[in-house]
């Protein structure tokens, strides 16, 4: 007598669970579609200005005391954004340093922006010193805002103030610099 009642209750619970799972799957599909549409519409950028964009105005001082500004950028310039607590930044740093060392014009045509924050920025700055003008920038600081750098590491190549290539992999972004 209890077995049919127990089976009926168990069956009802299984049916409710199935309905719940179908609702969750439907909701996940809606969210995936909305996120994809937001990315296509430009609501979620790539974490740095895209090729063809112009760098916003900024002014900063390098660790050597040199003034750097958007108006002072001339010719082809390689720019890299790093955060000390960022593992991908540490992985891409050696490649950036190698490429920066070969940029025509030397350190005057390379700008490295290291975000102030958690982590060992001294080691990062030491690696960049000598191959780039190094700027320490607050999170959301003037240089970071001018390039819309929201994800780290981010790299771009400029021609004057216009970005010719940008992204998160230095080996693909730096190709235009090598062509000069």
C-alpha cells in the first residue's frame, strides 16, 4: 500500500526536478545570447582600443622623470600594459622585452605601463627598464583610460596617436612594428 504512494511522490519529485532543469537551461541560453550580442555591439570591449581608434589625451611621468603625453607620441610606438599580480602579464613580459629591444628608435618608441597594485612590480619594472619608457599608473589612471586598457596584459602599436593593431598577444600585435 505504501509502495504505490511512494512511487507517485518520487515520480512527482522527478518531474518537478526535470522542469527545474529545463528552466535553468533555457535561462542559460538567454544569457549566452545576450552576452554574445553585447560583445558584438561593443558593450564588452577587448580590453584595449581597437585598430583605427585614436588614443585619448594623457600626461604622465616615467620612472626616469621624463614627461610622456599623447601629443608627444610620434612615429611607430609599441605600448604594453601590465599588472604585477597578473600571471598572463608575467608570461608575456619576456616576449615584450625581446620585441621592444628590436623596435626601431629604441626605448623612445616603446611605452610600458605598469599598474600600481598588488604583486611584485619592482621585478617587472626592472625587466622593462632600458627597453621602454616605463610609467607607473594607478588602476584606471590617465594612461590606462586614454587607451581604454581594461584587461591585462594589453598591447598596441601606434602610428602617431592612431592605433594600427591591438590585442592581448604581443607576438601578433607587434608584427606591424617589425615591418617598419
